[in-house]
C-alpha cells in the first residue's frame, strides 16, 4: 500500500542548496522533508567545491552550522594569477575588506547532515524514482520509492534543489521557462594529491598549453586542475603526464616548484553555463545548480546556491507566518541579478585563462593584455577581487533589510 503524508515543503536533493534550505526553514519553524537519490555515504564523499565566499561563511556561522568550518577552514586573503612565467598576487582583503575560506563542499554537507539528524529532521537518502505532480496547483505532490515501496508526500511547496541533472526543472512544461546555455569546448581534469602545500594561496595559471589551477584542501591534501579535452578518457592521463603538464603550465622564472605526491583521486568535468528564467513555476521553486550553473573558474556555484536559499527560506517562512506571497512572487527577480553577475564573472575568468582550440597568436596576446590590465590597473584588480570574494547576500523584497531578515531567520530558533 502507498504510504501518504503531508509536509510543508518537499525539498528534492541533499546538496548544499537542499540541506541549507531545510536547516533555515527549521529555524523559522517550517517543516520540510529532503528527498535524496544517493546514499548518505555517497553524498558525504563527493569531492567538489572548495572556495566559500565571505557571505557564505557568515551565513553558515550565523545559522549555527559553522563551528567546524571556523575551526578547520583556511582563510585566504588573496589569490595568485600566473602568466608569462610570473606570479601576480591579487590582495582580496586589501581591495574589498573580505576574504575567502577553503573548506570542502563535502565537509559543509557533513555538517548540515549531522545537524539535521541531531534535530530529528527528515532526510530520506536513496529515495528513488522521485516524481513531481500538480506543481501548478495549491496541492502539489511528490512520489518516490523507498526500500521498494511507493510513498507520497503531499506538500504546500516543492523546492527543486536537485542539481543540473535532476528531475525538478524537467517537470516544468517547456515554454514556461526560458533557458540560456553555453557549452565550453574544454573540460577540467581534477586531482586530489597527498602532498604538502605548493603555495599558500590559490594559483590560477594561463599558459599556451592551457589553464592550470593549484588549490588546496588541507596542509596534507592538495587539489589541482588542468584544462583538458572534455571527451578525454581518464586513462589518457596517467600520473606522469599529469605532473609533466602541470609542471609546464605552472613554470615560473623565479624557481617556484610544484610539490608532487600520490594522486588519490581524479575526475574530468565538463564546463557549461546555464540559467533558467524564471527560477519558479507554480508552487515549484528551483535553487542552486537546478536553476543555473557556471564554469568553476570563478568558484561561484555553491555560493550562488547558498544565496538562492537565503532568499527562498525567508520567503517561504513569511508565507507560513503571515500568508503574504510577495517574497515568493519575487524570488526569481531577487536572485537573478546575482546569478547573471556570477555568470558574467565566471565567463570572463574562463575566457581570460583558458586556451580555446582555434585560438590564434593575436588572440593569445589579447588574453595576456587583459591579464596585464588586471594586475597593473587598480580598478581592474578591484573589480576582480570584488567579484571573486563575493557580494553581500541579496536584500529580499518587502523592504526588509537582509540583516533584519537574517536576524529573524537565524537568531530565533524554535
Ligand atoms: P548539487 O550539489 O548537485 O546537489 C544536488 C543533489 O540532488 C541530488 N539529486 C536527486 N535527488 C533526488 N531525486 C533526483 N532525481 C535527484 N537528482 C539529483 C543529487 O544526488 C545531489 O545530492 O546541487 P546544489 O545543492 O545546487 O549545489 C551546487 C554545488 O554543488 C555546485 O554549484 C558547486 O560544486 C560548484 N563548484 C564550486 N562552487 C563554489 O562556490 N566554489 C568552488 O570552489 C567550486 N568548485 C564546483 C567547483 C563544481 C565543480 N564541478 C564538479 C563542476 C569545482 C568543480 C570541479
Ligand atoms: C577547488 O578548490 O576545488 C576550486 C578552487 C577554485 C576554483 C574551483 C575549484 O575556481
């Protein structure tokens, strides 16, 4: 027999968007159930983002899930741009007063899952065949299979937080949303390495052979990326080729050395930009990668997901508290300017640092001139720094300033 019950908000996906939304709603006394197709173990083991903007850190700390982040995260006050054999530091903190924190995405997820479980909130892992029904009515419904049995979750709203390949966005009739998409003709090979730090701060390198990035996870584990063909097979990237290529692309004239180590994990990701407009349909609200994705060069995806739910949570809570619908109505309109700003910045960083397959020498020189402008012109450096360190979270509508909403959202747990 089909088990049937009701919750206020059905959240599809236990990524950063879904789990943080469920937490923020809980703090405002709104009940939600999270449905996740993968196992808890798989979710907690997925290696993805590493860079958190200041406003992301501030929100996670303010809402009580930032204790380990503050203890174990690494605050970086600058990043390096490397080109033509030279390294140029962009001092994010001096230029913006803000910094970034290196704390892996799966650690954010572990903190959020632990908090949900401790509070007795429901996160259904291995929820299969999730389907959305009647999203354009007042009584939407989500069906799914748990342990072989069908369940139905009646709800007031659905939050589609199931990433780019999820089921939420495809549940919206074609024609009700407009999609903007761009596919880049290259991918990234990402590696996790057991080695000490090669650099105190991230290095974004532009080279004739292609882009390279040196990032970190902990003092003992480093994260690095190499531009590659999106159709490359991992087998075509044996250890020796990876190190050789990283060495060439990161070479400097000042004797800097890349520290090698055992490659613990490797994967290839494709690079795509995408925006769905509006980010809502009927009683379904999309957040995070379900609504928009950016190439990872600007380190913006997770931060955008957090920004979305910082708007969606108070909007839903406002509805349940007062019956007002204005914030929900304006959800997309509030989020999209930030989304497009991140799209522009990510596309710009990507174009400035990558080698296009058909690039000629002239275009290569223009790329170098662009980077020279950034490192030598203070206003250009400030613009990069502002975008990279990130902007304050959006001011939701109804004239309620973000600070006041945040206070209502996080300082009055039920
Ligand atoms: P997620 O993380 O993809 O989570 C979606 C969840 O939904 C589940 N799901 C379903 N559940 C139920 N039913 C279905 N039918 C489902 N289909 C999917 C999935 O299993 C998953 O658990 O989306 P969310 O929450 O929107 O979060 C977005 C971020 O994960 C993403 O934007 C970032 O990882 C992007 N990103 C970075 N962002 C940053 O802000 N800073 C960074 O430094 C950064 N580095 C990166 C990145 C993304 C990368 N890749 C993999 C493209 C580095 C890389 C290499
Ligand atoms: C990462 O550490 O995984 C990382 C850092 C910076 C980026 C993308 C990914 O731009």
